[in-house]
C-alpha cells in the first residue's frame, strides 16, 4: 500500500540522549535559556551526532554540559516524545536515557545551555511545574519507581503551558 505525502503526518525525528545526574539525593538539572521549554528546568542532554552510539553521545554530552568525564553513564531506557507546538513539522524526540551518580563535592561547570541547578529528589513533585513535563515523567518512572525502560509520550504546547500524556 502506498501513501501520498499529503496523507502522512509532517514529523521531524531527532535522536538524542538525556542524562539523569544524581548527587547525594539531588538531581543536577539545567535551566533552559532557549526554546523549546525556555526557562524550565531540564535533564541535560543533546543530539546524537553522526557515527556516535548513544553511550558515546552520553559521555560527550556529560563532558560538554557539565565538564565531567566520570562516572560512566548507565543506560536506563528509551523515550519517544512527540512535541506538538507551532506549525508542522512537529518534532519527535527519540531519546536514550542514561544515569550517572556524581561523587559528593564534584561540582559541574556552567553550561552554554543554561545554569546548573541542584534539586532535591524529594522536591520533584512539589516543583514539577518548574521542570519540563516529560522530564518529570521520565525521572518518576525510570528513576524513582524504576517501573519501565520504555516510555512513549505526546507533549502539546497550548499558549505557554505544556501538557504531556503517556500513550
């Protein structure tokens, strides 16, 4: 069966990684300086470059965004997140999620993506409105509950608010 281009949704896939950086009961997040999600706290991460494995990208992003070369990131799972905002093409993020536990006293450097923020993990739900909604779900399901290694999400922007749904 062939489909006509008009029948297919206009979606741009972006392959990347996210880092859950933990340090003694805290998460190390970035306050985003650019869209999407400008002003919200986010898990550090970025695109997988040509020829990189997801693990190679996780190591590179950890070094670039935090200045840290250690510890070795551990794979937690994969997330797909269809971001519906503005006009098509909409973006679908295919993200491998890694976790690294930072030693006490290890400080990360400021990132070109935004300022680094240490958030107590126990405050995750109380401060969820400050964090990218998909990242809250990822942290909750993959780190706190450890209930999944796969998440399929749809995030819709309405005005200045984002709504996320597990599909």
